[in-house]
């Protein structure tokens, strides 16, 4: 699987590519192999866009959510084991 680099307009480019793939699949009579390749590319692009949107949504939640109602800006780091607010407040001995 190809990994797309993080650039400011990467989502927009991926979304445009996805639109192009969908239009080709809907509008053209393509050989089966080419249709399958386009479909796979479309799924990859769709998953990438979905992941980026989820990351942005979580970042917005971090910006808007604060125990005192004040905006809080923290970098969002996606990972398999995301810490909850309770875990973030815990002091871990070194």
C-alpha cells in the first residue's frame, strides 16, 4: 500500500483523484482488470480521506473541549492506544 505524504493540500488532491476514479467507473465501459484497478485505487483514496477527516474531527474536539469550557489546543497524535482525558492527567513515575 502506498503512503501519501502529509502536505497541506493532500486531502484535496486525494479527494479530486477519488472523484476522477468514480466518474471513470460510472461513465466508461472499461475492461474488468482496469475496472478492478480503479476500484482498488478508489477504496485506497476513500480510506485515506476518511482517516484524514477523522483526524481533523478529533483535533477539533481537542480544541473545543476543556473541563473549564475554555478552548484547548493540543496536537492530535493518531495511534492505536489513544489516551483518555483521565489517562492524560495521571502522573507516571519515571
